[in-house]
């Protein structure tokens, strides 16, 4: 499968609204289900100078289609060396290397252009595939946060993970 990673553009909004509505995507993030298209669109279009959005694009039915997104948000003031990472991939495209391509591009951006030396994220403890993906790139678990988020009628734990630049 040919996957292209590029910066987010307004033309991606409709595709990404669909991604944000996928059951696995919602379950694996801190987002609520059943968000309106308008609310999702406004969130996607809101950008800050220190927020970088990457999209994974594939050819589907003869047109380019955004099937995944990664957001890297740089810290402020004394935390300018650090950033937080948020990523999701369309349910139909999970397990097909999209996340790998997005994280790889993210680390290239962080190391080669932004001088970021620490990237932080949280991931639900039962999301073994995502944890494996992040560990493949050198993210390490820094601790379990118990009862971190309400999900599907109960509190769920997350792992705090971080990538530290080693050079």
C-alpha cells in the first residue's frame, strides 16, 4: 500500500471527520463518541504556531484520502524542548503500517527541524498494538496512571510514555 505523509490541509477535513468517528479510534483516545462534524472540523482547523499536524494519505477509489493523523504540540516557555503526541488511524487501516509512517515522520520533524528532545504521550494500558508501536521507536513507559479516564462505563488506566532524544 502506497502511503504518503504530508502536512494537514483543509482538504483533509471531511476524511478526518470520518476517522474521528471510527469506533476503535474513539475507544483508544480521550475523545467522546458522537461528536458533531462541525465540532470535529473546528478542532481540526484550529491551529497554533507550535502545533504540527501530519496526515497519512492513500489512494482510494481513484482519489487521495486522509486515513490517519498525528498531531505534535510543542510545549511553551521552559518546556519548549518537549512536545505531546496525539495520533489516530482509521479503523480499516490499522495494523497496515500507517502509524509507523506517521511516527517516523514525526520524529524526523522533531529531531531535524524543531530541536525537540522529549515527546510525551498517554496510551490506554490495554492498547498493546499502540504500546508496541511506540516502543519500536524508543518510547519508554514512565508510569501507569490509574483510573485516568472514564471510558465505556468505567475508569481506565493509561501508560505515560516518552521518547527522549539520545544524541
